[in-house]
């Protein structure tokens, strides 16, 4: 059985269906290499937890909770890496990490900063163009091509008006060296209509909290209000919800 890394991670965190869990367990029982991959994921989580204080992760949850308003949440408003589970427990949010996004060779450079979306599957990642049709529980990965931008913010908004800040992990929007892909993947919820992703970049500091609010206001077709020195890209996914 070919088990992609993102599914192996979900197996480790108990996020798979009962049928998928049994399939992965059977594959692990007969495949030493697969067991080594699972052990490597666990080791990586321990190392990353040491490098990312719990207080920083909890801050991400508080930011969205403060802006949640009266909407009934249908998903964890922030999707964080699996190493953050211990920290997230402090605020009662269940989170998980998926495996790395597609190779940056799949990101086609365009003039200016570029935003690319991919749907993770059991085989190769599938590129999602603007207007692509997706379903609830599809797993989406964000990849970037930045032409030297010092600051970046990635936010999405769905048909129920709920927004998710995918980057940064705190108030500081500075981009790390060779920043090509977000460290988390994102599972779409059942909110109908759409999921619109925004990439805002600048060589001047950006406020993730202000841009988060601006994206919520922009919704599906609205104009995003951004600082004069910033640029933006957006991609719209059409969400098909089966009754």
C-alpha cells in the first residue's frame, strides 16, 4: 500500500477514518520502511516543539478567537503543525500537521509574488487553478514564489464568513530565508460556496491582525484594503457541498 506522508501523519494523530486507519495499520505491520517514516515524523515533532514555544502557538489561537464574533465554528480557526498539539491543549484546540507541500519546482514563477494552491491526494499533489472545484475535507497546501518580499501574510475566507490566518504564526510577518511553502496544510470545512486565499506581501512591516480583518470583509468578490506599499494575489476555490 502506498501511504503518502500526509496520511501517515494523520494516522499518527488519530485523524483518519476507521477504514483508513485499519489499512495504514496493516501496511505498517508489513513494511519496515513505512515504520521508519512514522518514527521519523514523531522525532521531527519533538525537535520542532523545542524550537517553537507553546506561548507562541497559543497566541495564534487567541487572535482568531477574539475575532470569532457570533459565528459557530465548523473547524479549528487556525491550522497548526502537529508539534503544536501540546501547546494547543492549553486553549482547547485540536490541530494536526500534514507533510511538506509539493516541490517548489511545481511553482511557476510569474512577474511579482506568486500564490499557488495544491490539493493533496494519495499520489501526486494536484495543482488548483483559480476557480477550481473542491469539496469539504479536501486538503490544500499553499506554496509561494516571493521576489524578495521581506513580509508576507496568507489569509483565506470561506462562504460562511470564517477566516483563517495561515501565515505568519504570530504578529511578526517577516519571511524566513528561502520561504517557498507554508509549513502547514489546510483541510477545507463544510462551509458552502467558496474558499478565497489571499497573499499580501511588502518590504514594509505588515499587521496580520489588520489584514485578517480586511480579508473577512472582502469575502468572495470584495476589494481587499491593503497598505500602499503592499501587493496582493488571490485565488478562489469553488466549494461543492453534496447534500
